[in-house]
């Protein structure tokens, strides 16, 4: 089903990496046009050095956009031919009404990779980001199934314990060679199998996340490694650091995808040509190592798994996750009081335009998912969360935030609530909602 946004079609709810959340600190920055042009030139040069990873060319249209000023710098002429040439790039203004995020978007008749300015200063990181979003650009042509589920089991104490141990084993496998690398890879798959046994249905959810963002992040990392000549230890460090991510429920693929893909490059060269429409990186890797599809007989009582887990400091991981579980219980209680029991502002999101950091998403079970620091866009305007969170139910296109004390915006059309600001479009106003204390937005035509 197509979802139209101005002249762009965009993923229903934008999965935005950590650096992609629009921060207030960007408002006072002057766009670096020369830096953006140089970044596109870097990417173009890297395209000549990196291996052709997929049957569809990875390198193609890219646009860099400053969210504060809407300055846009592209490596192709824009669809309306309004941009001006600047060296080997085109510079113009990003059309009003079109979103700004790290994503892939159909603009005119072509799919474009989009990244937000300013780009990070690290050369490797810039290439990784642009290649990541460029993979999303070619995903429709590759025919992969694209879904973005919530892996709620990865917010459970046991789910996190066994994922963290898997990440440690994957990082070790990347840095090791020969038998040591193969043994660490089998350990990682073993910890994954135990996690899937503890949480039925988890395997398919994780497969979907790794097929979507996991393949994109693998592509970004592999592209940057090829273009820069950096050792695979750089990728291993990224996998190891991912362990510190606040939540894994939407971001799993960013951590496991690069490791699974790079290990497949080593153990099963050519695997990218045979991923099919439902990529399953862990299953491919298990086949490449000769690992069993399910827990081996010697692991039936978990004794074998525990022996292997202690090689990755199981005791420390368990202690840390027990402490985190206690902290998160208090945080969930707070969000439940504020966003489920307390008075809220209900928002309709007819085009599913919720921009968020996948590393901070928190599940409230049947009540939906909490998105701290998100940005919500709708026909009513723009709501920016500075120190608050939105609760969006599993049925998309609706969200809620803590209700404001004052229902009238200022002369500038901006309304402030607990931890958020709402920039209202002309004619929209807040009115009482169906539940006592709740409020909702009413369009001009409804008066």
C-alpha cells in the first residue's frame, strides 16, 4: 500500500538512528554547504573503491538536508530542476511539507538516500551512514520483505542477558581467526538459540529486524571498510559498543547485522547473491559453520550453555541486567501513570509520521510503545518532545503525550506542554477529549 506525503513516499514510521533526531542545538548552526558538497564527493569516490555488494547498484541519488534551514545538497539535479549547480553537486531548498530524516525516500520518479546535516565528522562514519541509507534506497528493487516489528523480549532481563553474550561472542569472532573465530561464532549462535527457546516467536521477529536494519547497517559498515581500508577490528568495536545501547527492541539489527554479514563474508562468500526475499542471516551463518539448527543434545539441561557463557563473563552481565530491570520497572510505572492513567493529549498521525530514536524505544505491552524524545508530524503541525515521551499503540497513526495545563497557544502559534512544544497550523485548536481530563486536536472545519 502506498502512503503519500506531499510529493514523497516514505516508510510508514521513520526508523531514525541516534544522530538523526532533530535537536534544538541545530537551530543556531549555520549550514556548511562546502562540507556537504565535499561529503558527497567523498561518497562518490568511495563508490569507485568499494566492492559491488548487491545485484542492484548501491550508489545513486543522495540528498543531504539541514533540518533547521532546509538547505539541501544533492548529487543529482532535483526533480523540479530548481537546484543550482555547485561543483559536482546541486544546492537548493528542501520542499516544505516533506520530512527530514536519515532514511530513503521517493522524490519525483526515483528513490533517494537522505541524510541530515550536519554529518558526523568521522570519515568512516559518514561513509557508513550514506551507504546504510543507500541500501534502504535499493531495498524495494532487491525485493526484500521490509518490516519493523518490536522485539519486546529484548527488553526482558533474560532476553537482554543472552543477547549481550551473543554480541560479545560475535565481536570476538570478528577479531579472531580460523578455529577460534569459528568457535566464537558457534557460541554466539548457541546463545541465540537459548534466547529463542526462552521466548517462542522471537526468531522470526529478530529475523525481520536483521533483514531490515541489519542488512542496511552491514552494508554501511562493509562499504566503509572497503573504501577506507580499515581493519575488521573497527567493525568488532562497533558490535562491542552496541552492547551499551539503552534498549534493543527496535535497534537489534544495528548491532548484530554487521557481525553476521561480515562473518558470512568470511565463511560463505557470495551469500549476498542468494538471500531471497526473506533474508535470514543467522540461519545462513549456522549453515556456514555447521552449527545445529536447534540447541544440541548436550545443552538440553543448559549446563553446556552456561559453561560457554561463563567464558563471556555471564556473572557480570546478569548482575547488571538485574539492576537495569529494577530501574526499568520504575520507569515503566512512571510512563504508565503519565501516558495511560493520567490526562493526555491525543494526536492523530494519518501518515504515520513519527520520528524517533530506535535505541530508546520502550514497550508498555498491550498499551503500546513509548518513544522518548520523538518528533510527531501531522496536518495539525509539529510536536517536538524535549524531555518527554509519546505513547503510540500497536495500531499505528495515533499517539498520546501528557496533557498540557493551558489549551491556548501563544501569539506565535506554539503551545507548551510537559516536556514538549507544539507548533500548531492555523485554525487548529485543542478541545476536551472523550475521557475526563484528556484533550485532542480539532481541525478548522470541525468548528
